[in-house]
C-alpha cells in the first residue's frame, strides 16, 4: 500500500522546560490507551498519588516497628516516632512528585495554542561534519578513535521522580549496574539522563532531543548508543562489530521483510540503536521529530501511523512507529545508510529468551550475542517503574531478576563467585582463593578475551 | 590512655557465601543498638517482611485502580485483575527477600560453633608488589598509568534486595547516576557491587573482602577508591591531587589531633578513602579484618573499641572504629604511609554543607573541593535504604535531593540547562541553542578545565 506524506495540521516551536523520558521502548499490544496522561486524568492521578503516599507511610510504620522492636523504646515514644516518620515521608514524597509551577514564565506556550509555530529540535545545522572535523584536528587530546576503536557513548535514563511502583527503582538500579559492568569491560562511556530536556517531546520521544544534544556537545564521540532503561546486557563478552557499519550511520535491530514487505509497526526496535555522530544523523533526527510534539500533533500522527503500519493499535504517535514510517516513506533518502541488523540481538525480546538461560549455560558460552546467548535482553512491555504493564508483574520481575543474574554471573566469574540460582540474590564461591591470583586474571578477564585487538581501557 | 592489643576470644575461618554490604559508613549517635540483626530477631523480621509484602500489595491495588480508572474495565474484572496483581507482587517480593537456604552444604559453619578456626580474608600473599610488577611489564596493553595519571577504580554498592524504605532505591539510583557523571568526566572506572562476598564480614565490613578481591583481580588499577552509596560528588571539577600521595598508600579524610590527641571514634571517615594497589594495603586489610566477623568476635571487639575510643557509643565493632584503633595501637607500623587528609572534603559531612549550597553558588565556583565548594557531600546517618536513620526522613531526603541537583547543575551546564531550584526535578534552559555548538564545548567542557595536563578519556 502507498504511504501518504505526513503533514501535521499544527506546528509548534520548541519550548523550554522538560518532557518526560522514556522508560522503555514499546508496548506490543493495545496498551496504547494508557499512553501519555490525558489532561482530564491529572486530578485523579494526583489523588491516587496522595493515597500511595499515605500507604507508604503505613508500610514505613510496620518496617520501623520491626526494626526497633520491643524494649528499645517505650510504646508511646514509638508511636510518636512512627507518626513523625509517616508525616515526614508523606511531606517529602508529595513535594518530590509536585509538578512544575504552571505560572512559570519560562514555560513554553501550551501545546495547541500556537498553531503557527513550527516545532524543531533546534536551529538547523548544515555543516556539522566540517565543524566536527575541524574541532577533532584541533583537539588531539580528545580523539574519536582510541586504540583503533571508535568512541561510543551509551545513553540511557529514567524519569527524575520516584517510580509509581516501589519495586521499579530497584530494577532501574539493577539495570544501570548491569550497564556499568558491560561498559567498564568494553571501554564505553555512559550518560544516565534524568532530566526533561524538552517538554514537547515527552515520553519515548525524549531520546531525540537528548541524542542531538549529546552529539553536539561531545564531538569526540563517534557513535551514540541509545538503550532503554528496561534493557539488560546478557552477553558480557560480545562486542558490536562496528567495522561492519563503516558505510552506515544508523544501526538498528529489525527485519527487512517485516519492514519493506509487511510494513509492520514492530519491524524495527528503537529500544537499542546506534547513531553515528554526523550531519546525516542530525538530518534524520530533524525529519523524525515532527510527529512527536505531544497533543494534537502526536494524536493526529498516531492515526496516520495506525492507518499505514500493519498491526499497529490506535494510540498516539510513538517514536518507533514514526521512524518506520519515515524510513518507508522516504526510503530513497535514508535507507542506504541504515543497517537493519538481526544477526545478533542488539535488541532481544525477553519473552522468548529468559526461560532458556539454563539451557544456554549448559550448551553455549558468552560471546555469541545471538539466540544462543543473547547480547541484549529487552523487557518490552514490562514497565516496572510504572503501574501498568502488558505482562504480569510477577512474570516481569522474575524474568528481569533472571536476566540480571545471568549477566552478573559472567562478571562475578573473574572474582570467583556465581549466583546460586538465577532468581535469588545470594552467591556462592566457585573457585578457591590462591596466592597467585594473576593466573586467573590472565585466563578469565573478559577484556582479554575479546577477539581481534587486545583490549585496553585506556 | 594506653591501648591494649586486641586478641579475639574466638577465631573463625572464612566461609563461602555472602555477607551484607554497607549502605553507608556510620551512625554518629547511639544507633549502634540496631546494628546487625541479632539471631533472636530473625523470626520477628520474617514476620514483619510478610506484613510489608501484604501492604505493598495494597499499595499496588490503589496504584492500579488509579491508572486503569473507571470505564476501562468492568468492576468485577478490575477486582480480579487487582487480586491477581496483589498475589503476584506479594509472591515475587517474598521470593526476592527470602534468605538463603539454611540447609545449603556450601554455607560455612555458623559463627561461634568453631572457635578453633582463625578468620582470614584469604591465603596470605607476601609478594604482591613483585607479582604485579611482572604482570604489568608483561601486559603493556593494560597500563596502570594513562596519560600520566594513575588508574583509579571507584568501588561502591548496595544490598541485592530492595530497600526496606521504597524511596531508598530511588536515592541509590540518583547516587550512582551522580557517580557515573563524575567518573565519566575524570576517566575513572566504576564497580557497583551488589553481592555478598563474605558472610562473616557483613554490613559495613563487607568493603574489606571486596577491596582485596578487586585489587587482586585488577592489577592494572593503581588506586582503589571506596565510596559509600550515600555519598554524592558535589564538586564535578575537583580532582584528587594524587601526586601529593606518592609516598603514601592510604588516603583518608580525618583530623590528626582528633586521632592522636583525643583518640576520637570519628577521627577518620571510612566512607570515602583510597588504597593503593600494593602489598602494604593487603597487609593493612589483613590487620584490619579480625574485629569484623559477626557474632561474638564483633561484639567483644565493640567493647574494646568503646572502652578505648573517645565518644564511641556501645555497639558491635564497626570498620571505622576498628581502623582508628588499629592505626593508634600500631602507629609505628602503619602511619608513615597513611595520609590523613582534610584540605578538601574527600568526605564532607552533610549537615554543615547542604544548607549553604545557594550561598556557594553565589560566591564561589566548582574546583575548590573544600568548605567553599565541597568535593563530596556524605549523608552519614541518613540510611535512606533502611528504615531507621539518625535524622528525620524529611530532612535527609530534601538534603540528598539538594546535593543531587547542586551536582547535576554542574553537569547540565554544558548541555545548556540547569535545575529550577535545588529541590524539584524540573530543569530550565539557560542558554539558547546555536548553529556553532563547539564554541560552548571549548568553554564549558569540564574535562578541559581540569588544571594541569589536558584531560582525555582515552
């Protein structure tokens, strides 16, 4: 079927202020009805937040009673302490959750009130390759290649407020620890963003202004790698074969037949992808952004996407569908520089992977990166930070814990430990201490096992 | 007053399995009564955990009702979904909190049952300097100096289970994001530990086996920098003047007069300190560890420390008091290689700092690292992850948020943003976008402003 060009009915300028950050990339079902926060629900949500806060206070009472116990304080003193604790926690949680000041003059015009202003990510830059080239030659202490490898910046993040679901922050913590481990082993820098850079491009769209901003601020970075907060590295040895993409500027997981034949809304996955730091990427971001501004623009764009992409439910425009649509409708302009990768799991959909970890450990080994030992396990649809996901909380949390342990085992091995099982937190010793620990380092340090050039963190 | 040598009544071997990790370094008051978990409380604690789990289920109901709202599901369907959600969350939380299997044959003998076995951190290594030297010369791709700077590994961590206080995980997340930012700007690697390496040395003692393990596994690392999870970097420009310590092997914040004249239990702070990767450090760790094994040894050691250190309340031995005691009682053996630093805030006690951030922003600038612009703000006694701290939850959370924003402003500046205030999550644009972004990079990139050699992440 032919694809119509997308012409937004209304256009908006960039505002100041913030926009929400994506937690994960996508829901795969009709969860669209809950995407974003309809303005009519604001009060309802605030009221629910108050209820949450009060209950957290009750939880805190019980925890406090359990810790202080009988005999340490008199009961009336304990009651007074408990009461204070509830009040304090409630007060601070309410402040943390408070929205920005609606009277703030710096806040941009409300979406929909100024249809004559066009939204852009920023002023048009047309000579970025040249600017960057000049800068790099003038700044040899900030090279874009180190030991023959291009510098990569891994970008991820989560909202600045506590998760609606208390367990969510714990899994965000585990997810970033997982990324810290992988990046340390492979000499990759990390930016963990918790700021709303653009109010218009909120939610999953927030990665666009962030990627642009980081490209322009870090000319020494050759590749920007966006990764969702709900994606875990599960192959600690595998490295992206970047030389494969010397002629490309965007590397993204997907399936060409799903994309070109079926025009499926899940043909590509924007939960884990790499952009080269160059003019082409800035141009693609500019072309991608117009469906993003929240409100009528995003809603209308959603209808166009649902009408044109196979299997897409009805909901506002999301960044993934918009990119697919853009690459299909302007195929000649972009596709020669886009590498649709599926030889390894740059994005690995969790549901088909997490139950096979034991089998993998038995049959295979790290370094494969594919269905035998997935590079990345991505918990699409779980939304541990939010209060509504597409899968059961139980299944998601167990699965995330299993992915975490599966990866952690690969890191702990050098230190002589392993998790007892894939679900619990406890570890066991798998190797006795010795007086010659460097023999082990020579055998087991992952950085030494990477094929090709010997690795150096320097 | 003279100090007696410490001879443990009972000695224990290292076990397999795990030990709890320290969240922060110290309580400054009589909070010692809650340190560790007396065996008699185990049942009580389990029962309380069940209560917590049930209440978390109630919280989840309310959150779910708020999100699904009226009209999306029929009420009986909503009830069924809610019920399932409660059960699922309860089940998974209970499993996550479950203790290790008491029947596990790999678990070491219960403390106190084998008094004839001596505790050690591991087999005695006596030639680590030589082993390391040989390894480094044979592995030039893993140098211990990069661009003239010694390689540093920042080590921090938190327990593998969710925090008792739900807000705790959120602040652990913010604290690691803060550390990621500082370390990216200064070319420092991070290990975030969530494993119990040694069951005997649990709690704040867990840093000892961890530091040893990392030294022996990472010969390319010149300095291991332990930092508590409740410590935040608040000067993003300041760098530790490592050349000042060429003749030292331990750099720790403290006050010599408090140490030598007053023998105060807070003369030094083990929440942020650096160990050189060398034989001397292994020896000090070995000498430090004996007061640590939990149970009778730690309890008895606590009495010795309280008797000998000024101001120390009565509670089991903690690592900080034990180190102070060790350095005092074996002064001639160790002190020539210990640098007691107070020219900048390698550890900055939060209570005297957080209310002055606005004044600092008005009068001073990053890079000073001292009382004018503290290098590290350390939330001693707050315990956001636990359920009982020495200060009000309100005051602690507000203060931690202020420290986070104060630091984050220094990072966001390069990107053209700043927090609106020190408490809330929202940011504002402080600089318009331009078509020549690299002029800003030249002016503002922190890595370029570090005095001395130009910085390179490579």
